[in-house]
C-alpha cells in the first residue's frame, strides 16, 4: 500500500472527509511520526506495533569493487516491531489464503 492508496482508503471510509482533507491528515500524521523518531522518541500504536530507533555501531566494511577496507560510521535507523494483534491477524489471514488455494 502506498501513501496515495492510504489517502484513497481514508477518503472512502470517511465520506465527510474530502480527498484533500484525507491527504492533509495522512501527511500530518507521517510528519509527526518522523519528527518524533528524529528526536529519539518511541511511537507505540496499540494493536498495530511500535516504531523506535536502533543504533548500528561503527564497523569496518569492504569496497566490493576494489576490495579495500572502508570505515562505516555509526548509524541510527528506524525499526518497526509489529504488535501481537497485527501478527496474529496477518498469520490468520495468511492461513485462510493458503487453505483457499489448496481447495
């Protein structure tokens, strides 16, 4: 699902929202989440999952073309951990689809 798909779904579910309002709402939510992660905060959406920042320590890597060693600096990367309800829903729907294909 893309960002525009999400906007379309939101506008379709809530008839009182115009397409433009749905687009503004999605943008505002994603911007707020991005800003929170940049500040180092953790985001928890009950029943869906949590977003946090993981630290990748500095390490030595190799340039695949020349083979020389390259120092890779420390990085902070976003991490998503699905919640129990989301994991169970995905597993249940996947099992349903597999049983339908076999029949």
